[in-house]
C-alpha cells in the first residue's frame, strides 16, 4: 500500500505574512484540536510562550533557527504532512525509532518518524509523567550531517511500534 501524501501547500513567499492566519488555522484544525494518539499516548502541542497570539509549536512547524526564527518555506509547504503522517504512523513506508535525548531539562524519550524518500522528519518528546507526547517539530531535512545522523539512528535505534 503506497502512502499518498497531501499536496504541498502553494504559498506566495512574497506574501508570507498574509498567509500566517491561514497556516495557523491548518495547524489548529489538523494538529491542535483533534486528538491524535501515537503508541497509546495522545499528542500535545506546546502553546506557551505565545508569539503574535500563536502557539510556540506552530512556529516550530513553519520556521527555523534558534533563538531567532525565520520562515522556512519547505516546512510551510509540508504543514499538511505532519498530521497525515502521525495519523498513519504504522504505515511501513514511515520509519520510526526512539532514543533518549539530552535536553535542557534532562533526558527525554523522543520518538522520530521519517519519510526517507521525502526527507521529512517529525520529532515527538515524551512528557515527564510519561502520559503523552509533545510535538517538538517537523521539517524537511537538507543538512548532510543531519541526513547522516537520521540514517544512522534509523538503523540502530529501536522501532517502538
């Protein structure tokens, strides 16, 4: 069974700021409002700190950089993909693995979903109580070092499905 991804969003780079509300509506309708369950745990989206009255998670799905974030049009064009992949995470075309990652708050179990042919990665982090996953980010991978790291982790880390 072939995984048929949603169409890439057609966005006018020159009118990016005019598209923000439409993109935020996609985010809330597809990722924030519905209950998405992965590995028997619900997915949450980080709301705070709000920026321009929009959730932090939303900005991580459409921008790049730290601490200054700038629009990433490859992320934006694939915004529909995130919920679609999470809702179809058991599909064999989607690679999945988990590993313990160091964060500013200590170690965290993270679960990764990877579409190798599309170079698209989704990252979830388990909350401290181990009752849910938080959507950390999702993006189109272009950095050669990140691609090597993803390929390595995909081979050596356990698939939790």
